[in-house]
C-alpha cells in the first residue's frame, strides 16, 4: 500500500518540480508477425502496432487527466507513418 508520505512526496514533485511522464511504453509481441517474405512481415508488424496501439494517446491523456500528471512526447500513429519496406531489409 502507498503511504501518505509517498503521496505527499509525489504531489510535491508534480507541483514544485514540474514532474511529467516522458514516455508511455507498450509491449507488443511480434512473434506471430513472421511472413513468407520481408514485405509481408513488415505489413504484419505495421498492422499489429497500429491496431494494438491505436488508442494509446487517448488512454495516456485519460491517465494524465485522472492523476493530474502531464504526459509529453505523444504521437498518434496514422497511415502517413507507414514504414517504408526498404527500411525492413
């Protein structure tokens, strides 16, 4: 259980030391993304990441609002971020 001192210390860090969250990390297994060739593998990886992480920014914002801690360095994944297959080689 969190002690009252830890709560007070965290509140002080947020208000006095401008505490923020720099990164939200989402672990995604890519073991099932192996394809018959590099292009298919890249496509499966892209699809998995954009499907699993589609709401990550929204959820991060929701957590930030709930706990009053700003989350910086957010980026929405969209189709313009598609990985160029030549980078998979």
